[in-house]
């Protein structure tokens, strides 16, 4: 039989790898479940609409046939936001625009004037091609031109840049230097506008690597979704983050956690419709949290119909989640978030304290989905070695601490692993839903394990819905998790 210390180490490694060193892990995992007709009508009865968020004037997408641009267009269509898009070729219902030509900036101004454009989103990027500098520098030139033009009324300019570490690495590779120089030139021009002109709201989004879609890509380099989600989950762990920051740029950037293209597109659209007013999104977590913002308190949440709807949603999620697809559960969670009473502020609400049980049937992510699938069978091989007993969360000390408690049986020996984190309300938190969660340590069967101070990092944690019996939380991955009040 393994010694208790070795057994504890094995369990800790499993928990940290697949759950993560936070109460919440990352990416959404899609599977297929049967649909129960008894409750299907509830999915159609929602009164929540984003129509009041749709801008009256149009959005101009520069680079509408590119990797990010296509996903931005999909997100705009979903929210019924009017737009026009450009591309170099003019294919797929876009307007031809060659950013290497001297007339490109004037053409953009004419497009904005004739189409009543209020927001410009630049997703353009050229890499490993002739004209890399000209294309990547064009965004800054366009931003300066529309900011000074009296012929247009542009209110927002959103630019996809890249992180400083990516740019530093690119400058060391001769084939990437023109790409980096152009991006840097655009960012300097846009930053100058932000510093001197408050009439034009600018937002610079700085991802590291972006993944998504169904295929591998080279220009730009990218991973498909199924591989990207796994890598995002692993590289997003505290030890890997700490190692990435410690290493020099050329090595550390390879350990930077990538971000899903849908999150990038979602953050752009939420900036367009006014749900996020950031001037920059500099990290993966900031991009994800910006993408996950919802229109709190924009519907009649105190009406009798809203209260009935809340009860319907909670019934479905707590008792019938298995009878829906993950996409349907996701939609119900988002609707429940929108129905949160304005007066409910979890950062100041004592109801958040106590025990909360994870409802894995609603929305399994990479880590929790793995654990659920691994230990569902009664006589599985893994269960004879490691039997997963349960996981719950305990919040205490006036919403200031979290204990994530994981119980397992390792070779028939009971083992309890507790991950400790602290909570403080996040700055610029007008809705009272956002915390900063800081990793504080790991405890195994009452023994506090040593860990380096570099692991003491903070992540965003949002409680987007709260009442006496239920809560919805969004961790660093941005996906909602449904929590049930447990017995302390």
C-alpha cells in the first residue's frame, strides 16, 4: 500500500491538473444529450432581448474575411447589430479595400460617411507576406484620420493588437519584424488619440495566441478548438503561469495560455454595444471576462412574470439539466443572470457565505467533465484505484475566503484535498458581482503543503446570480457554473 504522503501527492497532482488551482476552471466542453419535450417550451418563453443594446448606426469591420473578422461578424449577426465589412479581395459580401494603397484611408472615410458608421473594428493583420508593415500600420493611420475628420462621426475604434511579449519575440525574427513594426505603429497612433482626444473611445485588445475553428492554420498560426481548449486549460494553471513569467520572452511566450477566438469576438461585440467600456484588454482573463458581460437589470426583473421565469429556470437547471443539451443549459444560465435583481450585490451579500455544491450536469468544463466521465461507472478500473467522492465550495469570513474541498478514496484510503483562495471585491465593479480570487495554498488531509510565492496569483471570479438556494459563477474561463446551496 502506498504511504499516505505519496498518496496525497498523487491526489494533489490530479486535482491541480484537472480542476486547476482555482474554484473554477476554463473551457466549455460540448457533448450531446437527449432533449426532454416536457420542458422544451420553457426555452422558448424567454422575454429577455438584447434589442435595447443594438446601436442605431452601423459598424465597419476591417478584415471581414479573416480569422477573427469572421467570428466578429457571426457575433454581430447573433445580436442583430448592423454592419458592413471590408476585405482585400472583396469576397463573401465584403467591400474590396487594399490597405497597401495610398487611397485606403480616404476610402474608409467615404464608407463611414455614406453608411452612417459609428464604430470601426480593425481585425486586419498580415504576416509572412509582402506589405506586412503597410497593412498592420494602416489601422493607426485610419484611426487618426477618422478622429480628425469633420465628415464622419466615429464614436468607437476597436483594434486587435498583440501582447508586448509577442511583439518582443517577433522583433528577434527577421521574417516577423515588419509585422511587429506595423502593429506597434498602429498601437502608438491609437494610444496618442486616447491620450489627447476624449471624443473617440478606443479599445486595444492584446491577445497572445488565438485558437478556434476546426482546422490547424499557419497564416495566422492557430490551433483548432478541441486542441486549443486543452492547451488553454493546462497553460492557464498557476504553476505554468509562474514559469512563463519567470522565463525570458522567447521561451515564456510559448507557455502563455491561448484564448478562444469566440472570446475575442465576444469582447469586441460587448465593447460595441456598451457592455464593456475598457480602453484596453491586456490579458486572456480580461478578454474572457469582457466577453462574458451581460446586461444586468435591463429588463423588468421585479415583475411577476420575471419572478415566475426565474423559478422555471431554476427548476430546469437544478432538477432536469440532464434532459437538455449543454447549449440549452448555457442559454438558461445566461437568462438567469440577466434576471438577477439589481439590488442583489454578491460582494456585499451575506447569503454568499456557506457551502455550495457544483451541479456538474449543467455545464461540465474540461476539468470537471473529465472527472465526471472518469468515475461514473460502478465497476470501472479507475474507481478501484481512485474513487471520486465529491467536490464542494465553502465561502466564509464575510465573502473573503473560499475553500474548494475535493474528497476521494485512493486505494480505499480517504483523502481530502482543500484548495484555499481569498476574495476581495474587484475595482470598477458597479454591479457588485466581481471579485479578485487569489490562490493561497493547498491542504491534504490537514497538512498544508509548501508552494512558491510565485503561485499566489489573482484571477477574476464573478457571481452573476445569487439567491437563498442558487448561484451562478463565472471563473477565469468565462463559462457559467450552476451552484446549489449545500448543507454546511
